[in-house]
C-alpha cells in the first residue's frame, strides 16, 4: 500500500500537515524529536560503556599463583 505513494503524494501529505498544525507547532515538534534522538544516542552510548565496564570487572585473572607471588616479592 505504501509502496506507490510517490513524490506527489508525499508533497500533498506535507502540505496537509503544515496547514493543520502550522509552522510553529511543527518546528517545536521537530525540536522535541531531535532532543529525543540525542537522548536515545546518549543512552545507547552509556549502555555500551556499562557493558564494557562490566566485562572489564568480570575478567578473570589467569596468572599462575607462582608468578603472582614473584610479583608481590
């Protein structure tokens, strides 16, 4: 159904939305969308950092006991 909208259909939809909501409302809406995208990206980056930190904390120390004792001495 949405495969055959084409450029004229998209332009018509854009004009109808502009008439219904007005330029000010659309610009504020787009500003909110931009803030949402920024917050989403920040959350994804923080999630990746938390996973990397958790992996670093969970890393096993496989150094043999003899070498650990040598390092302490």
